[in-house]
């Protein structure tokens, strides 16, 4: 990624792309040209920014997308598992914590039952179509979230990076939920920005179908005192859980207690999967010599410290909401168990990093983080363990192997603290927008 992060798309090189979408384009006088010729002229102007390096990035992104789409209909294993989970609940035979989808809350299982309306074969194709459409919608929502124009090359970099990621390919091929959850997060944020708190609460409530990613956002709006959002967020999963309990002929309290007990047992099991996961606990487990008790304690302590630091910095930078959302996204990725496909949410902080470069703010930090996000293209832990067949024990025996095994955890965890550092720098300044972290950041 560092190869294509040149000056031509930052504020330092703005003259180089002044005709490519930053602010009001300085187009030639073409008022007398036919509409189709004007469109071709604009396209040619934008293509001037595409050199050999950008063409290579486009090739990688295209191959990644083509591979994911072509193989998804024959795979789609996760979406079929979700369908089976919903079918088990409809039949009244499902138990809390039962596989498949044992880690998902009862409220989510009720939503999974909708998937039983079609056959597994149809479901794979339909979900692939939904994920492809969601990908397009995400870039539109990110543009609304940033809320000011970017040069064409900035859009190109973000799209090429995202489509090249292994988390994106895995999401499409396995039929995962990450793209839909990303849409819910972005639409929720846009709704609350427009003071539509009830709508934002409903969206956040449904996003709790994967609460391991979105629960930090609930805590955020609780911290900010957005009580309508908080109330609606709680109401949605409670209603769905009551529906689950009614079908199973059990009380709401019983279902909730059983799920909490199952969740605690899972978290204490110390059996997190290494391949491609972003959770910090397995890294701590390796650093403490496989001491499960110590690593669990350290993980909880670090999470508490992170929450305290976020609370302090968020209260000092109330207008830096975009930065807050990016930080919460990263926190959700490293604080609890996640697989490689969940890292697809890194597109939110990636968009903010691109915006920093466009504005000429925190440029070295932003370019460095964007280059590091390029590691998600190949998913080093997955290559080492699944492709090259190295065991976790073999990799942990050397420093380089250990770093490679945990590279994605280190990436997400490190970016989280980098964002907090940049927010701290902003908080030190008297005028909040001075560092480029504003409501429109």
C-alpha cells in the first residue's frame, strides 16, 4: 500500500488533482459539448490519476473480488449454519449455546429463522447478492459519514484496499454478517447525527445481533446520555429474546441467565482460534507462557484501562465523533473473540485515515496505518497456519513466527492506541477542530 500513497491525493499535492474531485473541479469550458462527450471527458480526467501502481492495485482488487464471487455459491458455509440454527429454534429443539452459531444470542437466532424461507442453495446465492450490494452501499455511506468531497484517487485507494482484503473475501465466500453490520453502524451514526434517535436506536438494536462488534457503541451512547437511543437499543433484543423464549416455552429471565452462563463458560475456555483472529487474549496467552488465568486477567485489565482512557478523551473532544466511531470499532475487534472476517469493520477507521491524508493532517501516521492495513490483503496468520501448515507451537518458537502468528492482533491493537494518541493530541489544543478531528472529520 505504501507504494501508491503518494502526495497526489493529500492537501500537500492538491494542485495535482484539482480537476479530480476535490472541491469544485476546474473543468474546461465544455458547455457546448454533448452530454455523453462531457461524461467521457470527466472520465478521462479521472483516469489521468491512474498510473502503473494504481493499475496494479486495481488488478489485485479485481482478482480478489472475482475470486470471492465465483467461489461463494459453492461455499457459503456460515450462512447455512445460521439457517440451521434458526431452523432448530423453529423446531423447538435448540439449546442455548448449541452449535452451530452457539455464541450468538437468542435474539439473533430468531432473526436467523428468516433464512429458512429458502433452500440452502438459494440462500447462498441470495446472501452473496446481498453482500455485493452491501459493499456498494458501504462506500456511499462512508462518503456521507465523512460529509465532504474527496479527490477521485482517495476514493480509489479506499475501494481498492477494501476489496483486496482477506476479511472481505472470507465474508463473501462464507456468507458472513460483517458487511450488514457495517451498514447498520454507519446508518445508525448518520441517523443520530440528524437527531433521529429512535431510528438510530432501532438500527443499533438490530446490530446487537453481533453484539461482540457493536456493544461498545451502546456504551458510547449511554455515556453520552442519548437515552432514546439507549432505550430503543435495549428494546429490540428484548423483544426478540421474548419471542425466542415463547417458542421454547421458557421465561425471558431463564433464557437470559442461560445465555450469560454459556457466554462466561466460552470466554473462560481459553480455546480461541489463532488463525486470523484479532482478539488480544491469545497474544497475551503466548506472552505469559500459556498461563490462562494471568492472560485473562491482563486482557480484562487492559480493556478496563482502554475504557477509562476512551472516557476521558471522548469527554474532552465532544465534536470528534468520527474519530470516536473509528476507535470504538477497533476496540470491539481486539477486546473479545473474533475471527478474520470481522476485521472487515476496519474499513471505518481506514476511511478516516484516508480523510486525514486528504486534509493533510497526521499524514505520516495515517499513511503508515494505511500501509499496515495492507497486511489484511493476505492475512499472514491464515497463510502461515492454513496454507503453509505451520502449527501455533512451531510459530511461537521463534520471534518472527510469533509476530506473524499474531500480526493482525498487533495491527488492530496498535491502531487503536494510535487513534487514541492522535485524539489526545487534539484534546491538548484549545480549539478542537485545529487537528482536523471535528464532527466532519
